[in-house]
C-alpha cells in the first residue's frame, strides 16, 4: 500500500505517482517552486490519482490562478469508483474551498481532522494568517489558530512543516518563547523552507531584533528563486529591515526589484498588499511620496481587485485609492462593502470601512477625522486578517495622526502598549515623546 509522508494511504498503485505527489506536497508546504510540476508528474504517472489533481488545484489557487485551479478540481471530482473515505472527505473539503465557501471549508476540515489528524494537506489551508481561520473575519481568530494546532501537535511530533506553522500561530499571540524552539527546529530540519524563513523573520520583528532579521534575510534570500511563492513577501520583510536600519536607498531598491507590481512575481494579493504597505509605511516614516509609484499600484489594484470581498485586500486597496486621490473608486468600494454587509457576506464587519475612511481622512490632512474613524475599531483590527506585523500599518497610521494633532497622552499610551511587541516604530515625529 502506498502512503504519503504522513502515513496516510493513497489510492494509487504507481510508486512514481506517489513519489511525485509527496514531492509536490513538500514543495507546496515549503513555498518553493514548483509544486505544479510535481503534481503534473504524479498525474502523468496515474491520471486517475484524485489527490494529485487536488494538489494541482491547490498549487494553482495559491498563485492566484483560479481558472486552472477550478479545472483541476473538476478533474479530481471525476467519477472514481471505490474512492476511500479519507480521500472522498479530502476532496469534499477542497471542493468547498475552491468554490469560495470559506466557512464551510473550515467546518469540513475540522470534521475531517477528527478522523485523519495527519492529513496535512487538509490542515494546511487552515493554518497561517492568510488561511481559512486567518481570513475568517472573526475576533479571536489568532487564539483559535493556536488552539487548533495545540490540539494536533502530538500527531506531528518534530515535523518541520507543522512546527513552523505552530510557531507562527504562537508568535502571533505573543508566545515568543514557545515559538522560538519550534521555528529553529523546523529550519534545522528543512533549511530551504521559505515559509519557515518567513516565520523566522516575523519572530525577529515581534522581538524587536531588526538587525538580526536583516542579517538573516540577506543571507537566506539569494538562493530563493524569484518564482517562489513567498519571494515578494519575504522581500517586503527585507525592505522593512533596510528602512529600520536607516538604509532607505536599499529599501527602495528592494521595492523596485522585488515588490512593485511592474517588477515582482507573486500572487496578486501578496503583490498588492506588500507594495501598498511598504510605500505607506515608508511615507509614515518620513520618506517623500513618489506619485508615479502609487499610480502604478493604484492601476494594479483596480485591475486585479475591482470588486470588494476580501477584507485584507480591501484595506490596502482603499489606501491605494485614497493616496491616488480616486475618491470615486474608494466610495464605490465602500458601497460594495456595505452591500456585502447587508447580505451577511462581510465577515470582518465594520472594520474595513472604518479604516478606509480613516485613510481617506489622513490623505486629505484631516487627522482628527482619521482618529475618529480608526480608534473605535482599533481593538478589532485582527478581523481584517494578516499578521500583527502587517497590521502595524493601521497602528502606525494612528500614531502619525496623534503626532499631527498633538495628542501626546494617547501617543504615549499606544507606544507603551506596544512594548510587548516590536520595538521599532517607524513613524516620523515620535521624538516628541522620547
């Protein structure tokens, strides 16, 4: 009987198909190119191997290639007599995921994992800050992530993929001491795990170790292919390290080479959010705005995400609209979000519209209005998805508004609350309280 790397039986008699499938899963779990080619080899060796078609669908989905993802999923669902219960359940979960039924997919994954806890391909979409829990829009989703992985930890032991994801969940709730040995063990076991390197960068950030992060990423990145799943995003981390180190020239060079929409490769969601976040954080830190860069970014946003619906994307798209001065686009996005909320299809609730109006107020110089918009939802910004490091975009915006309005008491309180996390707060004007 053929099994995957986690000991789950797989319904193929072909050793070549099994081996290629395992390779594809590991490439997917590590964020390395290209899992698609491995899954295609598995399919070539056994065209009826349903899980290989599912893996291919997932690989396309993670690249933002939804048409081929759905086509692969349709092939996976072709009639297959006698499909084992695990694989049938596996397929059913992914069918919901590819259909955009996030809540149903998460519920199906939870049920599946009760019987098959080591089905890492089903667990994988539930992990990370961009997963089914991360993008659920629910308050408390960070702790929910930890609880899920805590309950499964005994089933995975020293597995490098699981421990990296567990470390990410732990550091997002401030449990840095618990996260550190897990990510170090994961990287020792699989040094070219891009997800692990990314998670290590997050831990450096949260512990205020900017110089160590800069050294680490400069050493790790040169051997990571540009078409790797996380090349754009890890480059974002590297650019922020350069900003923190005072090397703005290097930071903007990294942006131009590896983050900007007209240069970077990456899933469109990553490209948009990383590019917006870098440019805005650089501006908050005191670097002058380049309108040409923002025009490119705004055009990309309008082309790739014309309709609202993903809270994390909408937050950054709204900021791009505001910087570009495209009030009509911003109001259209807000109207779209209002319609989704009315239909019960906006899981993050009022958070993104409030942030959007706050960004717009900042850009027109009305800092008091920005504060009035952002403050009421600040303790809910977890609901937009993404990591704590990414959501510093919100906190830094509010800090800059406090500086501009002379709200020094509020500024001090917010800075004091941040002492548990990153020490680097790149916002111009903070010297007034230091």
